């Protein structure tokens, strides 16, 4: 039996019902027969985080974020004891811990807190006593013991951070697909599973919308070189290994296509074109804890210009009062918010010094009459803003253009 610890994380759809929790418990029991130390991180059951969000929205659309976190954390707090009970029923000794009990200390930025420290003594004691430790994902606590959450998809981050702290052999992310694919397999059925991918590429892929992994989890994995495996909960495939040096033959120049339909475009129209305006606008939005993505400032006419940028759609309600205030301050004529948009990104190192790549992207999209509204690039990705109802077509067009299909 291996003394080495393994951390396994099971996502929401893997624990969506009592039956599924019992099935996952069997898988954990099998792991426990082979290993001394097993730590399990669980997400909220099914769509329960979305349901809690909808409930809060009805009670107070501008709910204080501290209360939101207190509420959202209950999703994971529910799954963990159920999983421990299911394990006990199989004769596997287990104990559930909340993020607070597991010693997960975070910053105080509610809704997107960062793990600052883990005090793992309780977990270590329970492992020493022979128990499987089931930790509620996505949550932690501040110094003042206020409950925080780590951002949507944050259970991945709990798992990788615990794996690092416990010096686990690896961190296994169990989900409803067989690994990381060249595109979301629900949108592009011809997408191909990627056997191995480098942290840096996975980070970029996750950051532009491949939501199979939380970007922060990949970042922690990269910093501490923790091997991460993404696999199916109910299959036996090898899945995807996220590591530092993927095997040579798997290093393709274009990694994949990601999309994000959860974005909104904000346009401040007819803003005076003078120094300091952008600093005022983005300073205020940043101070409100809202992340801005693609910024475009149009050529000015008569000293006036349109300033547009994208933010997460779920931040729009929170951004409104800040934007109203900013618009007044800088003398913008109007604020327009457009949620009928999405981003599609091509990710891969091929962009380094290959100018023809851009032309291929635009040709593939224009051949299908898909209009590109905005563009942004980095060393290893190109992102275009398009109409939301054309997303699937755009993903498929680019996937075909870069020959990423299954052979
Ligand atoms: P979990 O609840 O297990 O955390 P998520 O819904 O967060 O699962 O992530 C898994 C989903 O990510 C898949 O069902 C798939 O639709 C989506 N996805 C998006 N891009 C990719 C990709 N490149 N590879 C695999 N899955 C992807
Ligand atoms: N339950 C949280 C969410 O839906 C965290 C997670 O699933 O990772 O975002
Ligand atoms: Mg997830």
C-alpha cells in the first residue's frame, strides 16, 4: 500500500444525486484499498450553486457579498457529509470537514477569495487515524472566520492547493468528460482528448474559457509542479495529464479552441478623448473588484470617442452603479451593455512569430459570415468577440481550420 497521499476532486455533476454520491463512494473505496491516505474534495450537488444564486437574486439582487459567500458555501457543505456517510456505509472510515475545519485560510475578497495559507493539522491527524478525509471544496475562511468562496469552479483550486500542502503524489480531477479536449466536446463533437498538456498552455486555455479546469488551480499546480490528471468520474480512461513537460509528440502548435458565453460588452459612448479618462474608468471598476478583459478605444471624432470593454456577465449587475458614477464623472453620453456576445479563442504557441495565423482565423470565420466585433491577442492566444448565437459555428469552423479533429 502506498503511503503517498492522493487528492481526488469530484465535480458537481459527478455528485448530483444520492445514487451518484454512492457510486463515487465506491470509486473512493477502491482507491482507499490501494492507498493509506486519501483526501477527497467535493463540489456542490448538480446545479445547486446556480439555484442558490437564483434564490439570492430573488431576495436581494444586490446582496452583500459576505452573505452571498455564507450562502454559496452551503452547497459544498451539504455534499461533504453525504459523501462521508456513503463511505461509512461501505465500511470505509471517513470524516467530512468544511473549508474552515480543513484549515483553508483565504483573503477577504468575497466571491473570488484567494487561498493564502492552509493549516493542515486536522487533515493530517484524521489521515493518521486511518480516515478518508472529505473536504468541502470552493470555500475557506478569513482571519476573522468569515466564510469565503474561491470563484465559480473553485473546488478545483481547493483540490490542487490541498495536494500541494499535503505533498500528494498527484491531484485527480474527476468530471463529466474524459479529460481536456481540443474544444468543449459538448460544442464540437469532433473534439479530440489531449493526453498531456503543459501548465502554461492549460492556464491560457482555462483563462479564455475552457472551464474544465479553474485557472487558479492550474496556476497553483504550475508553481509547485503538482501533476494534475483530469478524467471521467464514471469511465476508466487515462484522461489528461497537466504537467511541466508534455511528451514531444503531443506538443502541437495549436492546442485548442475555447469559448466563453458568459461575457458582456460595456460601451461608454462619446467620452472626451483626453489623458486620464481610461485611468478613471478602469480605476473605479478595478476598485469594485470587477475584472475587465478586452478593452477597445475607437479613433476619436471631434475630440469624442467610444470606449468599450468586456466583463463577466455575472458582474454586470454589480458593475452598473459603478459605471453610472464613472459615466457621470468622465462625461460619457451613454452606457450601453450588450450581453448578446461571446468570445472564441484559439490557443497555442503557433502565434509566436507566425503572422499568417491571424488571416486563417478571419478567413475561417468570414467564410461562414461570422462577424468579428473585437479582437485581442497575446503570445499564445487570439480572442475574437462575436455574436453569442454564432458560438458553436465559430468553434467548429476554427477547430476544422486548424485540423484539430479526431483522426
Ligand atoms: P465539474 O462540475 O466536474 O467541475 P465543469 O462543468 O466545471 O465540471 O467542467 C466540465 C465541463 O467543461 C465539461 O462538461 C465541458 O462541457 C466543459 N468544457 C469546456 N471546455 C472544455 C475542454 N476544452 N475540454 C473538456 N471539457 C470542456
Ligand atoms: N460549486 C461551485 C460552482 O458551481 C464550485 C465548483 O463546482 O467548483 O462554481
Ligand atoms: Mg468545474
